[in-house]
C-alpha cells in the first residue's frame, strides 16, 4: 500500500492532537509514515504507532530549535525523497502551513490548505475545504506532483489503529538557507490551563456585548466549566478587552470545534469566517435580528449576563 507522510506536531515528544487526527485521515489514502523532528522521539513513537504510523522517521539537530522553519523543510524534503509518498500532510498551524508551502515549491507540487476532510480518489487524494468565509464547500485535488495538504484541527475524530511504528533515523543535510534566520530569544507564553484555541473541542467566545474587559470572566467561567477555550470577536479585541491571540475570525484564528458558543457577538462575516465550520453552534444575543442567528444550531435571545451565568451553574451541577 502507498505511504503517506505525516508531519508530527509535538512539544518535546508530547504529540499534539492535530497530528493524531492527521494519522486517522492518512489511513484513508495509504499507510501513514510519521516524520518526527527534534527531541522526544522515544516518547512520541509509541503514541504514533498506536494511531497508525507504520514507520516513524526521526531526526534531531540543534538547527531545528536555533533557526526558523527552513531546517525543518530540509528534513521533510529528505523524508519525501526517502519514502516517495502519495501525499504529505501537515496540521494547519502557522508553522505547518509555512513548511508545507516551502516544501510544495521545492518539490514542484500543488498544495491545498485548510482542508476539513480527506478521501481517496481514483486520481489521488480528494480534499474538502470550506471557502469564501465558509459560504461554500468544495472538493479539490492536486493535479501536479505529490499533493501537499494542510488540515484544520478538529476535522476528524481521533481513532486508534495500532501499527508497527518502526523507528528509523532520517539522514538530513541542511542547505545554505537553513541558517539564514536565527532565533535569538524565546519567551514562554503564560499558561491559562485552558486548551489551545485552534485545537479545543469547545470554544466560548465573547463579543461587543460583553461591554468591557472586566466582564470577560463571565465568558471564562463558562469555558472553564466546559473544559473549553476562550475566544473573542474582533470588536472585543480592538477595544482592548481581550488579547489578539484569542481573536476568532478572518483576521484572527480559524476554529472548528465540536461546540462553539458565541455570547454577545452579532455575527459579522469577518467573525463567521473563523468559526462557521464548527460542528454545533450556539448563540446568545439580546438582538433577535442579529446575523449570528442565521447559522446557529441553537439560539438564545436574551441578555448574556442573565443567560451565561445560569448556563455555567447548570453545567457545574450536571457535572456533579
């Protein structure tokens, strides 16, 4: 069976959920071969094998940490030459998309970004995308070279499928451009204890209706009761009520959780573009004419300061 390269997104060997989703999707079109770059391969390999990786190609070098993405592109290109896969899959993170784009240029292949589904086709893998601010769903395939595809987090349910997961060392030689941009410092991001926004299964977002940064704890409390992440509309971010890193929308982050709760958000197209592929959407807004109600699965017309605290307490009560 043909092999599919899967780029492993991890933190010191702790494999992140989008990679496990990629392995699940990869099995639809071939046998997954994971590419693990950096430290922690011993920790990651059993997890990757459990989720279908027939092989795990590993490489560790200081260049991966000391410079920007080009060393990783060199490594994935080496894996591509070693495996000759039918497709190369990446998570749709900022780094994943940059590596994917550079690899596609290097190997002369077409690229599809932000896919939300993958299936086998007679002429190669077929990717489903949500496009034009999620107004249309399209199916596409790469017609030139080996398909390079990035997939949005939360696009597939993770399914275990134990495989051999044989660990093999990947030989990598770095080109002149690999050391062109050096990382001179790093500042760890302060942890909130909440899941990463783009990877969270549940997202609770607040908008203009929050009426101030001092009121965002209402949103945070609901998110915490559900074990979800906190998002914000552009209006809330522009007003300085919440960090830009939490902005959901066309100029922020795209999310596709199992559950998206929008509180005090009118539903402008800019915001809808970043969350419309969510599986279940709930809106809370006191304006019954708000555009957000056009796309929701459940809508509550009411004051969020009445509704959200009651919802939070009900969630806590049901959790016991």
